[in-house]
């Protein structure tokens, strides 16, 4: 216990009066009132007030509860912090006041602030207004609500956060108010609002929306998931629709090589042909029909001479034309 004595003509002892103590023996010891640290109790401060006498008014100093605290500090009672959700803005013994609807404050608060999801200046007495659907506010205070960013939405009012679109989907504008605004991204398929599933191997989607995944066309493949496009086989290589790997590509009829291993497909030379897709070699034309055009695809292309349509009409290719194609009139 701490007790104080001495001059108190200004109320500096913090006992709520201007009585000097300690001048006489009967004012010491047990006769002194207890005081916290010769000053005000926690949550209180010394203030100047008027003490009216018979003929004059004398200024004295007494304890009073600070803003955010309530009680009667002048009578040595403790000051108690305002509970969460209540506040007290001035110094004195007034009770704490509840915050407006949708406003909050911490313990010992001196003013209120609009809660997350609501906007307004609660400290200035304004009411707190809920953020509209499609907007949010994640902090307390008087800040304005913000539109939900791209890829998010919120359907309810008074929201602190926006919700992300389901996996594989997004929305390209701000301020979306419903999950159905989320549409499947490129490489995905499903209903608006999700869930959206990535296009599997051999399929693709090159547009946003609820369309189903398309099958890769012939002469291409897709080996991964969520494909935005299919990869074309190499030059002069072919594959079936819906192919799922590069190894599905093989040299087209009339060309030879191992396209699945990355080899370039080369046209079958003069006097040979190939009628299938794959890495098989070209077959030689029969002895009775030893010649063929480069890149021939069937045995029917073999013959002693081959006709071609050109801008000048039909002409016949001789043996010399096949052996020296760069100088032949067939390549005009």
C-alpha cells in the first residue's frame, strides 16, 4: 500500500480534495488514505477542476478516468477499460457507450470503426453501410468498398473477402456477383460456375466457356492435360485423330523415316513407293514398271512414264526427266 502526504492546495495528491496532509500527528500513518503510487490509478489521469468555497473559487487537481475507461477515479475507485464493442471518447466518469450497428472497437476503445465488409465513418457518428454484392472490404475503418478483382466473385452484401472462381475457371471482369460468372478457362471444359476439368491427352479446348473438349485432328497429338491446342506432327508425318503422343506420328504414305524418333520424313525416291503410315521403308517398283514419281504412294504409281498436269497441259516424263528432275519441264 502506498500513502502520500504533503501540500495539496492544487489537489496534487490525487485524493479528490485540496486538504494538505501531514501537518499533525493524527494525519499520518493509518490516518492517511491509500493511494496508488502517489497519483491516479491505472486508466486515470489528473485533471483540473473548480472547488467552490464560501467567498471564492479555487482550482484543484483530481483524478478522472481516461478516454476508453469508465469509473469514478476521484473517489479512488478503479477505472475499468470499456469492453470490446463499446467506447468512451472523453475523460471522466461517464459510462461506456455501445458502438453503432456493424461497427467495432477493441477493449479500452475511444471510438468505433466500421467493421470489415462495411463502410462509413463510425467515429464521426455515421452509420456503417454494407458493401454491395460484388464488392468487399477486408479491414476495419472508413475505407471504401472495392470491387472484387478478376477471377473472383461475391454474392452477398457485407463481405470482407471475395471468393475465388472454382478450379479451372475464371471471370475476366471485376465486380462479379455470382459463381456462374466464372467460366471454364482455355484448356478446360465444364458448366459455367464449375467445376471445370482439364482436357485430357488427345483432346483440347482453344476457347473459354462451357464447350466440351475437342478431339485432336489427324496429323497432330496432345500428350498432356489441360491442352489449349494440339501439336502438329512433323513435316510429311501423319497420325490418327485423338493421338496422345509424339510417337503416334509416323511418316505418311510416300515418305520414309522414323518420325516417332524425330527423324525427318523423306520422300520415297524415283522407282519406289510406300502405301502406309509408319517407319517402314519404301518398296521398289516392279521390274516391268521400274519408274515412279518421288513420293509415290501405291504400286499403281509405277510405270515406264508418268503423266502430270501443268499450266501448259499434260506432258510425258521420260527416263531422263526422272534422273535429272531439276532440268525437267515437269517442274516448271
